[in-house]
C-alpha cells in the first residue's frame, strides 16, 4: 500500500500527537509515583482508591 504525500503527513501528525499525549501521561504517572514513594518513605498509608 502506497500513501500519498498528504497521507504520509497526516500519519506523521497522528503519530506525533500520540507521542505528545503519551509523554504527558508518563510525566503525570512519574509525578504520582514520586508522591507515593515520598508517602511510603514517611511511613504513611497511600490513599485508598474507590472501588478497591
């Protein structure tokens, strides 16, 4: 299957957007992980999650 130049640009744009949102999510998870590690190092219980 060959893509037109416009389709290639569109596919590239989609991939860049997916990467952007994945990096944002990773950053949020890293921050949450760090906060949980700090809580655990202080001997505090992590907050209970709903439905657990």
